C-alpha cells in the first residue's frame, strides 16, 4: 500500500548502505529515486522544486543502467512506473501537483498478473516461466 511504501522510504537508504558498500553509483541511484519521490509528493511546486525534481531525474537516468543485468530482457522500456517518471515534470506544469495521485490500480493489476503467471507455471524454476508468461 502507499503508506507501507512511505514507511519503507524512510529507512531503505540506511538499510541498503551496508549491502551496497563498494557500489556508490547504486546508492546514488537510490538517493535520486528517494529525492524524486519525496519532491514529487509536494503539495505545490515552484520552478526551484521542479529543478530539484529534474536533478533527481537526471540522477536516475545516469545510473538506472546498473540494474539492467537484473532484468531478463536487459530493458526498462516496459516498466510503466519508470517510464512515467520522465513525464512528471510536464504533467505537474500542465495539471498541478501530483500529491494526491497513486498507482494502486496498476499495482493491483500487476499483483494479479504475477499470481496468474505463477499459477500457469509448473512451480519448478517458475521465475523464467512467469516472465515468459507475462510477455505473451
């Protein structure tokens, strides 16, 4: 849920620093994501806050490639939430703050798709089967 994500956001950098020791660019990416999320939730924006948001977006863009090896297709192009980040600033300028928007509908759909993919697998080495099932 949204409140659980907000609670995790408060501690995830501190929790991941020891795990990602020796990987400073991974931490920079996570810091940029954290900054982006926190700034995007502002109730109102100015040119300065939008510039901060743009800076966080640049940090995400510079380092997201570090996580591509963990994707089965080495691509982020089919991740709607990542793609939507690149449109936030223009949407805020056109429609105002995004502080009351959420992604619960798409998250619920995603959960159902994951469950359906698992059920369609033979439960042995199910992750590759689920990924193939999801791309059909």
